[in-house]
């Protein structure tokens, strides 16, 4: 027999599953906010899926750095997943690396290729890549073709207004949710070996730069992020990111009602996440 806590968890799981199924039956799923609510419910996510888009104006209520060079941008991006609207522009990019990876600067700083390897004598290096020349080629491959002049806005997809559409969608997920998204990405393409990539990249490059780059090349790939050792301590230790062009997001969401989300196995995983969330 179930104890009281197990009954509560089971009831909450049923509400999430059946609520998602019923609330969206018959609705036009082209509405990005409806899609976001549905997949967040099916995944049992603590954090909102975040949409990134560009605007001529900074939203009046947005969180932002007050100036350049004063912090890692990933905690700010996580704020968007907690329900806030975040904005980034040329005058509020945080550290130099964020300015580069968001397209507001053509380079990080002179000698960055040595800092990411082991070629500086004046400070401790990160030792992420063996050869500084390879670092330089890598960073050059990520440079935006044209500098970004508009404001970058990040906010929950569920807060998008009619007519607004993101270019990239960012998920902050635990291992269970990442596994579900991985299977969803491959639901209609099980023979593909590159619909999801994980590679050497800063946290903000994996979340923003790479999915934007793939989208510009008409390559609809998802990118696993938060492998960045230098950023791991800035976010909760169980969080990873999965970012993708909006076209891929819309595709995978079209499979929600016919995939594993409706199985007993996923229901048990969802219950585990609800239970652990209740205990925190």
C-alpha cells in the first residue's frame, strides 16, 4: 500500500500528465506559449523553457548587468528560466567572454588562446585545450559574421506575446529530463548520429552561440551545455542545458502525445522527480 507521501506524489503526477493532455486537446499547438506549458508539464520541469530573441528596445522590466565586465552571464540566463525577463546589450554583457559569445565583441581578450590552454606565466590558466593554436581556430569559428546591434532578450516561452517568436530555446534540466529530451529529439530520426551535439564550449556558447550558428547554417541540432568547468560552480550542480533552434523545438513538441510520455516507465521517472522536488 502507498503511504501518504506516495499518494500525494502519485496524485500530483496524474494531475500533470492528465492536465497536460486535457488542457491542450483541440487547441492550436502553433501557439508557442501553449507548447511550452505542455512540454514543461510532461517533463516535470522546475525551470521554464527559455526563448531568446532580438529586439530594438530593452524591455523596461528586464534584469540586466549594469555595465560591462562584471559577472558570468549564466546565472542571469538562469533567472529567465525562473520566470524573469533578461536583456543583454553592448553595454551590459557581463564578462568579455559573454560579450564575444553573444555577438557584441569580435574577440575576448588578447592572449585568450593561451589562457584556455597553458601558455600564460602571469596567471593560472584553465588548461582546457592542449594547443593554443587550436583554441584560436575554435574561437574564430564561433565569431559572429556580423556584430549584434539589437538587444538580446531571454524570457520564459510561456511569457511570449502574440507575434513574438524565439530564435533559440534553452532548457535547464536534470539528468532525467535531459534523457527524455534526447529521446524526443531522436523520436523520428533514430539513425541520425548528430541531432544532439556535446562539445568543448563555454556555458554561454553552448546555450546561445552554437545553436544560433547551427540555425544560420540550416542545421537544426540541439546542444548539450554546462560541461564548462569554469561555470559549473555558478549553477546548481545537477543542472545541464539543452539548447536548440526554435524549428527543432517545434518539431519535437509535435511528438509529445504519441511518444513515451504516456508510458508507465516515464510516469515512474516523473514521480521520482516530483518526490525529490517535494523533499528539497
